C-alpha cells in the first residue's frame, strides 16, 4: 500500500497530490499534524513523503513526474 504523508498548507504536498491523481495512483493519506504517531512509527521526517508500507521504500520531497513514475515502477508495481 502507498501512503502519502503530508501537512495542510504544504504546497509541495499539494503538488504531489495533483501528480499522483494525474497518474491515477491508489494511495492513502496521513496528515502528520493530526496523526503524529503514524509519522513517528514510519520514521517520517519530512513532507511530502511517499511510503510503500509493504516494502519500506520511500520517496521524500516533491519530485518531477518522471522521478515519481520511476519510483512507482521500481517499488510498487
């Protein structure tokens, strides 16, 4: 499962949401301001962070479309 860790008002987080929706990625979201425990449990230190909970693979920070697609292909499909 892919989880996106974010905060409200974070423009890179918003941009990543738009990109993931454009790529039609199925993912869950965790607002770390409301669920800090989850962020701590998954060692999230920065937002946005994408995490594959099955493999532990993560992508930290906003990246361009090609980088996100490559990460998804390498770590999720």
